[in-house]
C-alpha cells in the first residue's frame, strides 16, 4: 500500500477494515484522500497521523462524530462539512493534504439517483 500511496495525488480507501490501512506518513503534501469505508465507530482506515495532521472534511459532523472510528478514535478536528466547503463558507486549504471522510447521506443518494433518472429520460426521448 505504501508504494501506491507515496506519490499519488488522490487516494481512495473503501474498506471494512477495523485497523488503519493508510498511514499519514505515506501521504505527500497537497494530496487528497477520499475515505469512504470503515463506517463504524470502532473501525479505522486511516491512522492518527493521517487524521490529525491533515485538513479533514466530512459529509456530516454529527454523523462523523457518531459513526466514524477514523474521526472518533483519532480525536481529529473536523475542518468543515462538504456543504460548507462547496458553499465557500470556509477558506479552501492551499497546498495542504486534505481528507474527505464520507459516511454517506440520503441526499447524496437522491442526487445520484436524480442524475441517473435525468440521463434515462434524455436517452428515452432519443429512442
């Protein structure tokens, strides 16, 4: 794993690991991690260094503090929710390593389903 991560700009973890599989010391400055697995309070994908030394975004603070072992067990400080960042309510971190810890929200599923449905309607109109 280390060899794959060391020079990567974007890293995605999607595991059901109970112990960290990605170490903060492997992350190069300015990289980004999408951590979408290990969605239980006692499961981890990222070690303490990854969570504490980098800028952490979540889809929901409440959800992350209740469900994410990566956040809970590391004691990481959450910088912002994704919605706050997209609405530009917080400054974008420049040249810093960022982590997005996603636990999934119904609104994300609805948005994805709507995109698929709109695409289907567009294709149906052509046929």
